[in-house]
C-alpha cells in the first residue's frame, strides 16, 4: 500500500484536521459518488479487491448511530482509499520506486496529495476526477473502451450454453441453439443479417471466420 500513516497524517494536517468526507449534515453525495465511480476502475485493470469499497459502503449506512471515533475512522479510511486509487491511476498499481528507479519521472515528487484530494472533494464529480488521473495515451483509452465493450457482451450473453454445436457443422444443419449464436455474432460483427434462423448457412460460416480473424484465431469457419 502506498498510503502510509505519515502520508495520511500530512494530508489531514494540511486540512487542519477537518474531515474530507463528512459535512455538518452527514455524509455528502460526493462520498457515495466516489465509491460508486471507483467500481469502474476494473476497466483500468486495477484490482477492486485492493480497495475496501463495499466495506466503506456498509459502514456508511451504520454511522448515524456511531460514536465520533467511528466517524473519524471512516473518514480516514475513505481518504486512504481515494489516495491509493489516485496513486495507482497516476503512477501505476505495481509501481515500486525502490526496485525500479529508472521508472521515476522527475515530476513524481511534485505530486501534492492534499491538493488532489481537496480538489476532487470540492468538485464532487469523481468520474471526472478519475478521468483526469488516467494516462493521456490513445492506446490506454482504446484498451479501456474495449474492456468495457467485452464486459457488456459478457453481461448480455453470460448464460449461453451451446451443447449441440460441434467442431464441424454442415450447411443445412438445424438446432435451436443457432439463433443464440447468430445474435451473439451479430452484436459484434453485424453478421449474419438473419438472427432468428435455426439453420446453419454459408453466411454463418463467413461470420464465424470473421469473428476468428478479429480475435486472432485461425479462420477455419
């Protein structure tokens, strides 16, 4: 973990030991927003289990009857989680300065963690805050977009079970599973045009070849 006690202590000292995530009337919407937006970090290849998001959400629902010390502990845990996320987005989840000194940029030491935390909580939109922290590189954006697209496809077709379709299928073969495969192919390739037919056609073979080619699989059909 990047966020050692001295980092957290220095951030709160600069904030005059006032909370970041608690207002006079309770927990602000931006605190919930941070936790919700952080769940999308899986598209940045960051391991969500590294951050106690669900635990913080559950604790937040119980704070109304909690002691002041519990409120303070939750606020610090929120700050620690956010700072860890900021570090992992800005410098990398596996960045180890001790063993990879050549990776250190001359501007790394200029990062002001208090300013990052304060600016983000004041703005309140953590979708934009995390976006600003991501590497400004076209391939990074394309990777993230592709991850989201594949995740969406998985959600749509997660229950597909094809048991009747074999490695070799002749044109004219019929099965109730073929329309399911047609719809899956069409979602990604816009092929085949007919998504309801239960019959295997030459167009299905072409669609399979295109799918294989796109995913760098030998295009046998």
